[in-house]
């Protein structure tokens, strides 16, 4: 195994997951604006790119928690810095845009809804309730996962085993319910964690694998558990193969991993970008075939996300990195 593995193929898979979701929303939104029949039926499966994100997230948390962020406080702080500031910025932008007359197509959000979105609690309003930035529902699961992992890191020397079993118990007691805290989709974090445990916590691996298999055996291939069987498990195999390839052969490309670095920004801003392009499109090119519009707005949404990454997300990363570096330097200074 390499001393400092570069999981560039995982970055490529993050891009794939983001593009799947973007293309799905591009087709859905384009049809609502321009009408017509669905030109690309397979894009209807693009929403399951989220499942790929969750599996990757499970692996990445074990990877960074076993190397760079071994302490619970450091882990929690850096997860907050990595996710929350950019999410708050895009959520605020969405909130403002939906309150401009003529832009919002649905009911606008109130202040309470904004606060719930900021603190990842919109799920308290029910299974069909979304945050102000609708794709933020996945981040509510991510933050929930991070919270369990941080608590486990603070309380036990086997945090990945403890995190996995906490999630497995929740899903087991839910028996396939769509309720947020027991939704089988959170098993996909455990899938990724189990892959990570094989590399970084070999003692926990067999227990995590056995526990996951037992809980899966109790779930029906229907309802809320359907996507776990149909997409979560296959995507886990894809992630495992990508990791194996990264550990045995260096990835030589640069463009796709770079776009993969921007996947979070692409994911967050694509809904706004797609809506803006569609609103402009019905005015400028109202008769353009929807089959042409969909790939165009998908590409433009990806470009918008990459611009957000370069102008905002990357600068946020640099700011927080500098603060950490300053603290480290000060820690080495002699006491006067």
C-alpha cells in the first residue's frame, strides 16, 4: 500500500455523482419550462447519484479520520469548515432569489424555514419537507453522520465500529421506514465505512461487514430500502474497485479529478444555475428542442459550479488552512 495514497479515481467518482444529479434536475426543470416528452429516460435515474455520494462519504470519513483528523474536536471542526460555510452562502443566495418578485415558482420560504435549513433540521417538518436549498436534504444526512462519527471518536478507540453499529441499530429498529433517523439510505455510509475499515481498521472490518449483512437481510427490496439494494450496494462495488485501482496504479489525468474537487460546489449551486438558464431560455430561445436544451444547461450548471469552486469554495479552504497554520506556528513559539 502506498504511504500517501492519492484517491484520484474517487474524485472522479464524486464528479460522476454530481453530474448524474445535475443531469437529472436539468431534464426535470427543462420539461417544466419548455414542455414536451422526456427525451432521455435514463436521466431519470440520475437522482441516485446521491447514493454514490453517500458511499464515497463513508469511505472518506474513515480515511481522513484515520490519518489527518484523528481527534474528535479536530474532526468536527474541519467537517464544519468544509461543509457549512459554503452551504450557508448558497442557501442564503437561494433564500434571497426566491423572495425577488417573479423569480420564485413555488411558495417562498419563511424565516423559520431558513433557520431550520441553516442548522440542518428541516427534516423535523416531515419526510417530504426540503431545506431552502432543496438539495440540502442530503447534507442533513451528512451532518447527522458526521455527528455520530465525532461522538464515537470522542468516546471509543474503535470509532468506525461504533458509528457503524449505531447506524445499523437505527435502521434495524426502523424496519425500512422513510423516517429520517431510521431511513435505510444511511446504510450507504456504512458501506463506505466498511470499505475504509478494510484498509485502516482491519480489526473492526469483519464485525462491520457481518453487522451490515445481517441488517440488510432484514430489509425488503421495496419502499425506502429499494434504492439501497438497487444502487447503494452496486455503487459500493464501484467505489471499492476505484480504491483498489488507485492503490495499485497511479491515475494520470488531471481534468476530471480537478472537476471532482469542485463537485461540492457543483452540487450546491446547480439548481440555481439550471433555473436561471431555463428562465432566460424561454425568453431567448423558446422553441429550442428540449433534447438540445438539457445537455446545454447541464454543461452550464457544471461550469457555474466550477466557477463557485474557484472563486468561493477554494478561498474558504485557503482561509481555514491559514488559520490552522497560524495556530500551529504559534504553538511552537516560546512562552515569553
